[in-house]
C-alpha cells in the first residue's frame, strides 16, 4: 500500500470553506469553582459522554430517556465540568440538557435537518459541545461530515453504516487567556475501514493548526487501544489523558448496555471513549465515571473525564 497521504490537507480545507443515593442536584452545583492558574497553565475539566439516543424501544425496556434523564443530568452536573463533549444526542435530549445547564453554550446541533432518516436510531444523532459561557469566549466554530464531500450534510463514504460528523469550537479562556480548540466526534460503529478513513481525515484537518497550538479531541471512537485507529491518533502526537494518568494498559470497558459491572461480557469489552490533547499541557487526573442509582444507569456507556492543565508550547 502506498505511503502517500490519503487526504490532502490543503485540498480538504479548501473543499470545506459512585452509586447515587443523593437528591437531585441544586442548580448551584452546576457552577464552577475558580480553576487554579499557575506555571503549568490553567485547569480545565473535560467530559466525554455518549448519552444513548432517546429510543421508544428503550422506554419499553425501562431505560428510555424519560426514565434516566434526571440521573444522566445529575451525573454530568456532579462532575462540575468546564467542557462537555456529547454523542448520540437527539433534539429532545439537547433541549433538556440546555435547560439543565443554562450557563453553558451548546454548539453543533441546531438545523436545518439534513438526515436521510428523521426518527429512531437510524437517524443521525448529533455530537454537540457544551462549554461554560462564564469560563470561555467563543472565538469560532464549525463542523464537517466524515465523507468525500465534507460540507454536504448527511453525506457518507467508505461504507460507513451511518453518516458521521465532527463538531469543533475554538475557545478563549477568560482566566488564562489561552486560545485553544475542542474537537468532538463519533466514529462508525461497524466498519474498520470507515473508522480508519474517518480518523485519517480528522488528523489531516487538524494539521492546519501549528503543532504547538492546543487542541482537545474527544468522543466515542468505537475502538480500543489495540486498534489501528488509536495508533494513528497517537502517532500524530496526541496524548491519551487517561493513559497519561493510569498507564498504557487496557483500562477496561466503557460500554455496558445498561448493565454496569454485571455485564456478562465485560472482560471482553474495552474502553472506547477517549479524551486526547496535543500542543501543550498535562493530565492531572482522569476517570471512568461509573455512577449509577441501583440498577439504573445514565447511559449504556460510562462517561469519561479528564482534568487537564493546558498551556501553549513555547
């Protein structure tokens, strides 16, 4: 196979133009304590949360959005994050989250709809990014579709099972002055070839920024650390925040199908939700969030957090 890059960056850019037993959290808990600022930069609490689309079929099984919405919002709010990257979000869920977190801006959902399928799991669930309006100023934002025609909404390539897309925001930290970028994605869940093509495309797009410019990359990658997709990311200079804190070994599983630690195949499953960073900084802590209330879970995924000290490389 040729080693020539699959995508031209210039051409691409041009073409794009705890078990919970507590009462529900009071709104004040969603506010942020001031992040420390020091020689290592400023701390940023980041979450990636695949919240599972709102499906009528799940309602019938007892774990639909209507049943788990309050718990999901509770678990997210308890983390007191600055930035929340979400996957599998339908419109009703996006509106519920916006109401629950009025101090956050939601980018990456509002229409018009361009989905071939408008309802159910076969629709295109979105990947909005929520960030604290008090903490950050929005510099710019955008999105593109992971296909040969990235500016065409709902477009598909490489035998991907569903249309997939990327949302990104460029933020300025009001405390430290840091200008940085957050990229949120959800790769294909069936095709390895599609995942590899999709992530190569993302890596090429990211290269339009200098290597020292701080960027975060979060989402559901649908692969473990032993997959070529993960290796492509690492080879491009990205740090896995969880591995930086806990080591390079397999961390366990993040998809549990609403069964948590009782999942019968948990020993065969892997961590597929990640928060990467590049351009400067360190990971102070990282966690797989396993909060639930009895046998109720906020999603079929565990959420993942990272506490990052970010600064531009000199």
